[in-house]
C-alpha cells in the first residue's frame, strides 16, 4: 500500500477513484490501484461519456449489441453495467477485507429521473438487482424527489451513494432519510449491517461559484478559496451530531453503519490553489474522498497528513457568516449548484447516447 493512502486510512479516510475505463479494467491498471490502497470507485454519466467517446474500447461490444438489434439506450445500459460489474469483482477482496466498509463501486441512475421519485426508485432497484453484487452502490441525487427514493431504497436493502449534495441543510435531510430507511429495513427483521451508504458532498464547485462573486466585492479577495472547505466542515459537524446522537443509537447497537460523508468534486479548479486543497483540509474519521486521476497523483506526491476536518470549525462558521454579510446567499448558491449538477449529468447522458447512436449507425452502415 502506498504510504500516503495508508496514512490517510490511519486517520479514518478512505480514498476512492473517481473514474472508470474499460482499458484499465482489462490491462490490470485498475487492480493495481486497489493493490496500492485505493479502496473504492465512483462513476457518473460524464465519466462514461469520456470513456466511450474518447476510445474504441467499447466498439466490439457495441458491434455485438447492434447485431442483437439493441438501441442506443440498451447499448449504454449494457456497457456501463458490464464495467461496473467487472470493477465490483476487482474490488470484492477490499470489500471482504474491510468487512463491507469499503470496496464499493457506484453507478448513477439515469440523471433524467432526478425529479422523478418513482422512476428513480424503479431504476435503483433494477440496477441493484441486475448487478447482483453486495459491493455496488446506486447513486441517487439529493434532490427533493430523490430524498424519498433514497429512504425507500435503503428500506429495501439497496446500498446508496447520495450524490450532488452541496448544502449542510440538505445533507441533514439525507441523513435522516437514511436512518428512517434503515429503521424500516431493521424493523422488517433484516440485519442493518448489510446496508451501506455514503453521502457525496461536493466541494470545489462551491469555490468555483463563490470566488468570482467575492472578486467583485471590496475585501472579498481575502475570503476566496475558503467557502468550499468551510461549508464541508460545517457539514461534517452535522454528521457528527446526527450519527453520534440518540436518533442513531439503537440502530448502531444493532450493527448499523454510519452514512459516511464522501467528499466529491475534489480536484482543484483554480491553478493558484494547492492540487490537494480539497483533500488535506478535509481528512477525518469515517470520511471518503473520491478523486480523479490527477488528484490521486497529487496525493501520492504527499502532504502532511493529520485530522483536519474538525479543525478551525469556528473559523469556518465565521468565514461563511462574512460571505453571507457581503450579500452572497450560500443557500441560493448551493441550490443553484445542485440544479446545475443535475443538468450537467443529464447533458453528458444525452451526449453519450448520441455518441452511441452515431457509432451504432456508422457500424450498421458498414456491414
């Protein structure tokens, strides 16, 4: 195991890999990451769009599926499920070794269903049942319609990665939905330790949205690069309060797992900031940081590892209060980011289907 991943693990933080590509699965480089200490994998429609449109790795399978008269949607569904299944199998030793704490791979429900509770729930069930692996997590967005789908999914024993969380208030709603779902699952006679969930709290996009606003304000520059980390530290305090409190105590005694905060969108968008800014500032117990390849490389390069997510919490509150006092609404920014995130994934999904349709047509014509 790489020394940096080991040090982070000793502080309670698991590093997951925010990327999936078939060539990595086939050539052994994905397994090498797990041997090195990466403990899980996340995917999203944008990642799959880049994988499929940026390579010919999927052409052979697309050709086979065309021969079966499959349309673009069914081709997309088959190739993504195959990648997730193969990755889950590679991660199974991690899952077994950590007793189900880590070793998960996440797949997103169709982002077009983000505001459709029944559709999201049906898709979550279909994906979990067809993949048939205990170390798969279904990604459900933390939208108003997504939250009841999260509770229902947990209540039926589906592992859930709640995605696109930007607000500590929304995160609190999601933790409560997880606990309600887990209580129902347990009340039905099931073992609560069999269900796992993470809450993907997005980090860097908050600075990307707020920094330009601060640049336009007197004295705003001093607060640039502070909002995202402060927002995340406040969210972690909410996590500690909820899962250290009475609401979870009985379930915890029965073996239930906490819903770990997963720091997402942790690549640094501003080149003036440290490439590990959204990693080394948010290290702490029961956390996950899912990082893209460049950030994984930056982590390997090293930094002083210590528990930082619980440091300077009062300063974090002060920073957010100052930003609010300048007329920037954190609530509005985070709500706008959530909707922009849903739209971005839906756009990537449309582009991916269009690319598959284009390949499908070209291959069919070349027969």
